[in-house]
């Protein structure tokens, strides 16, 4: 058996091979000893790999009419794609009529790779990807307490009536860091009455903390909530009547508060407060089980939190900590193990072995 040795000036054959496997050869990069390898980075969507989800079929009694379809809207960002895939799987797995669920994804970039990734993971999924033009919020976003909250896609929920086709009159908007453990049709069936949106309300929360002293000390601004009992609600899970939103001009009403925020700094937390300013105290309240939020901890450290008491239909890792990152770092919180069974991600090592 021949012995192979190499000094420190040599390039590891295995390391070079891994580079060649992961990157196409186009631009020139120099290495030691005169070896030249041409590399360009692949988009993240081309490197990520997920196992194919099972085919979920409708149960007995499911309607085949398009008017009975359930429309789910979700932001699709490559940094959160692992969460989005888990969220989709959980919704389908617990639906009585999964073939009646249509997904509408909002993305800053219409990368073919992202659509292909969703299609290969969920071959039977009914979905469409929409471009969210970041120019819509250019100059309107104010710096908040966490950088992730300042991303343009975080504001896409405000523009649903401009993005979605007119025949989509009602949607369930969900963030991509959620897991549904109940039939989503139950949330879809909430009676909005004359309200524009529905969400779990948390009237025990200290509502005043979401706004600055500048807001509360201004008599005219503080009168905003006169005639209603404002309660906090999390905008990561909402049932929205898109048609009523459009007719009521609510996008413009939210934008008006964003303009004031740029001038006077009247709130914290990104896209949440301007929606609260328009809707708090005037929404249809639904059971708290539909948004067990805050599982990602606070917006600074993302420390572990326990589940709130009571029944649960939807788990939401709002906050800084995300379950896939904590699991990968081998520092998971107990609640992250509830997310893990829906994780279809496979590492590049596993993908190469298969």
C-alpha cells in the first residue's frame, strides 16, 4: 500500500474536490502553488436540499369546488425557507382537505430555484409565487430594535390587496416560523362579520409599551384609540378579508402612520405598530390557541420560553430564536423539539451520500 504525504503548502485533495462539487467553474481564483480554479457562488436555493413530502389527499366529504379553497399567504425568504417548508408540511398534514389548500408566497426575488425547490419538495402543492416590490416601502421603513424586523418583506403583509389577484378575496396570512397542529379549516371558518381581519387578542398585555413617550405625550396622537378598546395582537397570524381591506384603503392608512414614524419615532417593532394603530380594538378576536407566539424568545437574546397553558392549534417562534438554528447549534429549547418532526431539510453531506 502506497503512503501519501503532503506538506502544508499542498491543497487538500478532498477540500478541492468539495469545492468543485459545490461550485460551477467560471471566474478565476488563485490558490497556492499556481493551481487555479474558477468559482462563482451558487444561489442558496440551489444548495439547499429537502426530502420530498408525502402526497396528502382529501378525506371523504371534501368539496371539489374552487370556492371552497383555503388561501394561505406566507412570506418566502431564502433565510427562512427551512421554516417555510416545515410550516407547509404541518398545514397539509393536519388538514382534512389538504388538496383544497392553496398557497400564495411573497418573495423579494422571483428566483426559479426557489419555485423549483418548493415544487420538488411538494410535487402536489397548489401554489404561486408573487414578487413583492421593495420600492413600495423605500424610505418608509424606520430602524427598529432588531434588524430582521426592518427587512422589506416583513412589510409585504400590508400590501396583500395590491399583490393578490382580485378573485382571492380572503386569506390566512402566516409567518414562516410557525407550525400548525390542527385543521387550518377551523381558523378559515371564523366569521369576520363586518371586520376586516381576525386574530387572537391579548388584552392583558401592556399595550402602551409598543409606542414611545412621544406618541402618548401628544394629545392628538393619543386620541387615535378613542372609542375603541385597543388590545395587542400578533400580525404573524391573521385572517384577512382582502376585498374589504382594498375597499377601505387600509394600505394607505397604515402607510400614513409609517410616514409619521419616520418624522417623530412614535413606536417600536417594525411593521406591527402601524397595523395596531389602524386596527387594534376593531378586529374579530379568535381563540388564543391559534397563535401560541413568542416561542423564539425576546427580540434581543431569544432565550427559551415555555408554552402558555391551554389548548394549542398553532405554534409560533416569533422573536429572535428560530428552532432550526437552535437545533443546528445543538442548543435547542424544549419547544424546538415540537418543530423538529416537520423539518424536511437534509444537509449537503446527506444529499451527496444519497
